């Protein structure tokens, strides 16, 4: 399956993507994670991306599209993938369509995670992520680790993302509304959008998502 996950920052895209990718046996491709890996490895691409990310702005398409294309060209993505955080504007969605057309394949669904804005800010402000595996996500109030600052799953150090400060979150939300939301209409016109509520327990949202993808297929 080829799936695109959309939703505002804090909707739980990363968490859901990890579970869904595992359930569906397809790789989870997160452009945010790819940028963060480049930053921690000190690559040129990471240096180009950093200032935009810290400001909560989108990294320019020239950088992002090439990086996403390289990742999708890897052998594990030949039969499908779950894209998390890409495309993030209509230009990227058009570029993705061209890439898929060149390969003679199509998207199966665009899963839209819906969550109210007040909830987004609360979720992000308390979010803590594992340095060893970004799929291990905690929340200081909603899903606290057993030991503060330590990942329950692997013992890794938990940290707060630089762009999870309240001010940057507001910018990221505005960017989401103005630049990313229009891709929902773009994909709706192609009959691909399935919207689900991202409220509730992680396992409940995963079940809802699997159900929605299944009925979409049928
Ligand atoms: P995320 O981990 O998906 O929340 O992404 C974190 C940050 O990485 C975003 O706020 C952007 O600065 C950058 N980023 C991730 N994906 C994209 C993309 N598709 N286009 C442009 N910038 C992106």
C-alpha cells in the first residue's frame, strides 16, 4: 500500500505511522525524521534545513523533494510506503504525483488525522521523544514514562524537540493551515482522503485508522 498521512503537528502522525507501518509491513518514511538525522550527523542537507525547522517553517521544496525521492527509491519502498510529513504543500503533492506516475504506481489513500487545535498545543508542549528511536513518544501528563527522562521501551534519553516550544508550535500550526491543509482538497479531488478522529488512546486511533484503510480498500 502507498499511504500519505496528514494532520496538524501534534496529531500523533509519528506515533500512528510507526504502528500502521508495522501492521501493514511497509516502511515509515518521515521527512522530519530524515531532516533530524541529517542535522545530528552534521550533513550539508542538515545545515540547510536547520534554520527553517527551528523557526517552524517549511524547508524549501528543492531540498525536501530530492530527499524524499531518494528515500522512496530505496529497495524497501518498492512495494509501498507510509509517508509521514510529506507532502506538506501542493507543490510537493504535485511532485509526488509525477514520481509515482514515472513508476507506474498510485497512492491508495490519504489518511487525515483530525484533532482540535487546543488539544494540539497541549499535546506538543508536553511531548518527549526518545533519542534512540523517534517512534517512542511520551507525554509528561498523558503518557508519562515510568522514570522521568528515560524511555520505557529502550532506556534511551527522552528530550523535547527544539521546535516544540509554544511559540514555534503556533507558527507550525499556521504553516499547516496555510500551506499543508490545501493538499487535503487536492487529494479529495482524487477521491483519496479518509478522515478519522485522532482523539483517544493511541491503540484506539490505530484501530480506527486500520478500519478506515480497510473499508477504503474495499
Ligand atoms: P515533523 O517531524 O514532520 O513535524 O517535521 C519537523 C519540521 O521539519 C517541520 O516543521 C519542517 O520544518 C520540516 N519538514 C518536515 N517535512 C517537511 C516537508 N515535507 N517539507 C518541508 N519541511 C518539512
